[in-house]
C-alpha cells in the first residue's frame, strides 16, 4: 500500500501505540481484510480458528467498484527495541478471482465532483515504560 511510518523508541521498555485509518476499495464486490505489520512481523492478529487467515481487521465488503470501506485499528505494541521500527499494512480480498485493490479512492474513480479522493493515515506514538 505504501502506507508506512517509522519510529525509533528511546527505550527498550517503551510501548508503541499504532493507529490506522485507511480507505479501501476493489474493482468489484469483494470482502477486504487488513493486516498490520511491524517490519516483517504481522501484529494485531485475530484469533486462530481452523484454517482461517489471521488478519488485523476484516472482512469488510466494498460492495462494488463505486464504493469504499473504512478499515481502522489501534494496537499497543511492545517491540522491546531501540532500533528503528517500520509499521505498515497489507490488504487482501476474499474473492477467488483476481481483483484490484485501491487505497484512497473507489474502483471507478471517474473525474467528477461526485467521486472524491480520500486520505489514509498511520500514526504511531511512543509510550514510555
């Protein structure tokens, strides 16, 4: 998605509070899910149930190419690090066929006042221990 933010904790005992708000769409009806990562490690995992994928948030339906969905999460991470950390998200859809996933716009994105662009944010805050 290109939605990432970096932070370098001042102490290894610090916690990092992560807030994500993203606008997503697909080029057809699709169930969307979002996974939150610290570097290459997926965090904010849903429950492990049978063979179900573990995501941070989902499934949210985009209900067609002219509609968007808001996906958001907040998560308190305990990275135990003083190295730079990069937080970001990955998006997926549940369809068995190929879909294009869009961020900050709908699937049609006609050049018209009725099709506004949106903004997505990832905010991190260090909380001293």
